[in-house]
């Protein structure tokens, strides 16, 4: 038994040494030379910094210290993180209980799709943090893998623009997109309206809410009204900020200081919803069917937007793995390690992304803080199992 254990230990040491060497080499060469593949993140690698390495990396440390000092000045000017205030409701789509109820029904109804199998909740499933738990979505008649990760729609009422590339200006404009998208729900709007018009419950509800029959405009408005109720708050972080000093543990408190300071997350994940609503290229490696996703550039055609994606909220982040626009990272540990070594490789990478030199304890503290951002639904509740999973295509 002992000999088995020691063989395992030796194997671990050797593997650990090789992996550390790999990272040391890259850190010595400088952040921009790092080329990532998913394998680099699968092992929990945290660099031991011994004296010898520290010497050989002095220059880089100076450089990092300079960058930290430069950023420290800036950090105070970012909107502080804190509890959410009520989301803005557009004047032309006021919230009413009947409209929200209609939107909820539509959201869970697979009849909005071409084969009556896929609902919004297939990819934005309340049981999976209103995402789908997959790296990249699966949809369309052939249930093919898409190019991007289904983002959570928790707190999407606070987004200034919708989608990873911000191509939809409002929730109303966004809502009918997936219905018509050939890779998602592959239904035509005419056909969706025709189908719903045959269902007396819907006809009655549209009449009550909008004073019309079933219309595309009504579908969009009701879905958006429902989505504006998917607000999650009262997280340990919120409680802590509202004066309950015991709501976050000591590690999470240290993590919050890192978030606002040394780790510089606040530069982009700022304000009560932890996003600046802007687009940045942080060098996330490409994975999945899209070989090079140009992100925001597809919309603006500005060179500076190449490979830039919307800063996502970090609220309820523990519920919505995997992470990033292409679902590249399976865990928060890998995400934080990615930032720690200076992000990925891209010619257009944001100058805010550089190596952070967080110690293993600091990495853990930052993760503890991210865990403290998970809250609970505060406006409406969902039945334990609002969707029975008939929504998956037959080929599953
Ligand atoms: C087949 C999977 C799938 C279905 C079905 C689906 N979505 Fe999505 N949803 C996605 C993906 C993937 C994205 C991100 C796409 C992108 O950024 O290009 C997204 C993005 C969104 C966003 C933007 C969130 C943000 O933070 O930017 C909202 C809101 C949304 N969907 C609502 C809906 C609604 C409402 C429906 C039903 C009418 C729906 N979705 C159906 C996969 C899906
Ligand atoms: C320069 C702006 C910027 C900084 C600084 C930054 N982020 Fe991000 N963050 C982003 C963007 C943009 C994305 C999405 C990138 C993508 O998908 O290509 C993201 C994605 C994430 C995600 C994945 C979210 C999801 O839903 O998939 C996590 C977690 C995260 N960041 C945490 C952090 C932490 C922790 C820090 C500090 C160590 C940090 N970020 C610093 C801009 C930034």
C-alpha cells in the first residue's frame, strides 16, 4: 500500500515539476508569448516562487509593480461594486403582472420553435443559472453545436446591450432573434404567430395585455417584461455591503480587496452588476466551430474591437460554468489562473490584461469572493421543475 502511495507521489512530483517548468519558462519569456491550450488549465498549477526564480524575474516584477501603481491611481474612478438598485423599465413597455405572466409562459413554451422542442429555457434554464451548462449552445433541427456559450440572462435587465457582441440594443429587440435563428429555434415569426393564434389561452392573454391578437411585437414585449423580473440579489456580498459584517468569510473579504485592488478586476467588472457594459479582448483561446470569432468587430468594423466581447456580469457566477464567450474554461480556478498569468495571446489584447502575480492564497481568496456573489431570485419564484425536458431534440 505504502509503495503504491509513494509511486503515486513521485509521479505527481514529476508531473508537477514539468508543469511548473512550463509556466516558469513562459513567465520568463513575458506574458505576450504565452500560447494557451485547454490542457494548460486542466491541472491546478500555481507557481511556487522561490528565491532563484524571484531573482530571475526581478525585471518583470518591477514592470508589474509599475503597472500596479499606474492602475491604482485609476481604480478609484471606476463605478464601485455594490447592491443593485431597481432596473430601468422602458416607457413603451411597462411591467404589468399579466404581461409578465404571459412572457413567462412564452419563455418556457417549446412551441415557439420550428420542431416544438426548443424553448428559451432549453438554453436559459433556471436550474442551470439561466444558462445551459454547455460550453457552446446546441440548437437547430440537427442539434448542432453553435459557436458561442449561452450566457446567463440573470440580471440581463441591467445590460446596456445584449449578446456577447452587443448586437441587440434592447431585450425587446433581442427576444425574437433566437426564434428565427436557424441554429437556435428555427421558426419563422409568421408561423410562430399562426401557431399561438390557434391556442385560446394565448389569444385571451394577448387580448388582455395588449388589446390585440397574437403579434410579434407583443411576443417580444412580453418576453422582455418577464426577463426583467429575473433579478438575483441578496448575495453574501450584498448583505455584507448592507452592513452584515459576518455575511462574507475572511477569505472572501480579502478577495474583495484584491478584486478592487491588486487583481484589478474592477477595471472592467465594475458597478453593481459587475460589468462596465463595454467590450474587451482578453485573449480567450478559440474553441468550437468558429475558428476565429471577431466578436464586437463584426458589428462595428473597428480594428480595436477585434476579438473583443462584452464584459459579463459576475453575479451568480458559480451557477453558470463553463465560462467565456466560447465556454473555454470549465472552472473559476482556471479563469483566475488565466488572469493571473496575464490572459491569453492576441495581437489586440487589452492593455489592462497583464500578469498579476497573485499568490496561491490570493487566488483562493479571489475565488471565495466570486462565490459570495451568488444570490437568490428576488422578484418571482419558479416552480421546482418548470421545464420537463421534452425540449431536447430526438437525436439525444
Ligand atoms: C439554442 C440555444 C438558445 C435558445 C433556444 C435561446 N437562446 Fe438566448 N442565447 C443563446 C446564446 C448562445 C446567446 C449568446 C449569443 C451571442 O452572443 O451571439 C444568447 C443570448 C441571449 C441573451 C443576451 C444575454 C446577454 O447577456 O447578452 C438574451 C437576453 C437571451 N439570449 C434571451 C433568449 C430568449 C428570450 C429566448 C427565447 C425566445 C432565447 N434566448 C433562446 C442561446 C439560446
Ligand atoms: C480588461 C477588462 C477585464 C478585466 C480587467 C477583467 N475582466 Fe473578466 N472578463 C472580461 C471580458 C471582456 C470577459 C469575456 C471575455 C470573453 O468571453 O472573451 C470576462 C469574463 C470573465 C469571467 C467569465 C464570466 C462568464 O460568465 O463566462 C470571469 C469569471 C471573470 N471575467 C472574472 C474576472 C476576474 C476575477 C478579474 C480580475 C482578476 C477579471 N475578470 C478582470 C473583462 C475583464
